[in-house]
């Protein structure tokens, strides 16, 4: 696994998530990144760390690996649990744009992030997206009272858009995961093939949906305090 950092933590503006510069350099490995993440809890009972990035960059793999590295003091909260259901997408004429920014319940996501920060004494159940059912499902994950750090990941966490701005303000920091375009393309095609699409259908979906979504997300990278590359982690085979 290789992880490259382009902005040291001390350069991050924790209010906006914007780093004043992107000095290149080699990052510590996962253990050191986990240590940096856990430091966010030093002056508060619980902190949120956002992991943003375009589709196929490896956000979920990195977030899960980070949580596993930290152990019982961390928990995982994916934005994917706030996909609108297929019925709602059909009602809103968004079926062909599933995964796009308006196809998520951003207000519900903000409400859960707020509860996670305020209610530190009880189990909090977290939804996820099921790639077999192709629907969001309730309570796949849990934030226990022992979790001082909650790692939340999703495409749009750093976007300067209504709802997402409110989500970003709740995060102590937001890190941006990047990967070369050709690597993301391959991962996204494989994801669609695994979901049952034909090769032609998978390529069309990535070109007309994942591609534009990624372009929107890439515009938000300057609002993140650290840029991480996850080349070397297989986002499909990794299981925490």
C-alpha cells in the first residue's frame, strides 16, 4: 500500500477544511495516518473525520482500513447508506443518475452526523448500501459509545453545495482520496460488471454517470486538508 500526502495536518484550516498549500512529500503509512486521525479527538469527546473523493478512488477501502487500524476507538459511517431508494429515484426521475449529488438524502446524513457528535453514550446504528439488493439498508454498522473517532466517507463530503457544506462543518477534518483516472475507470467498470451490467452497459454507466459525478467531486479537493493516494489497496477484495 502506498499513501502519499500533499498537505501536512498543521497547514489545515479546520474551519473550512482548506489547506493553504500542497507541498509534495511522502506520507507515513496507515499506522501513522491512524495516529494522526485519532489526535482529532484530543480536545473533544468524539470527532468526525471525513474521507472524500471521486467514485472508484478507494474511499471505503481506506476508511475501513483506518477504522480497523485504530480499533474499538473508531467506527465507520458511509454516505452510501443515504442513497435514496429506487422507488424515490423513480419518483424524482433520477434512476439514470443514481449516485449523483441529488440522489442522496443529505439532510438525513447531516442529522445522523449531528446525533453521532451529540449522543456519545448510546449505540447508534448506521445504514449502508447493499450492492446485491441495489438498495440502502438500515443498521448495517454501529457507532458504539467507545468510538472516539467516527470515519465517514463519500463522494460529496467536501462539496461547496447546500447540505454538504453543513456536513463538512461538522467534521474536524476532511481528507481527499485520489487515484489515477485509468485506475478509477477500471475499478468502476468492475463494480458495474459485478452488479450485473453487461460490458457495454457498464462502460456506458461509467461514462454518463460516474464520470460526471467524479468531475464534480474533483472540484472540491481544495476544501480538504490532506490528499491521500490508496494505490496498492484493492477496493473490491479488501474486507475489514
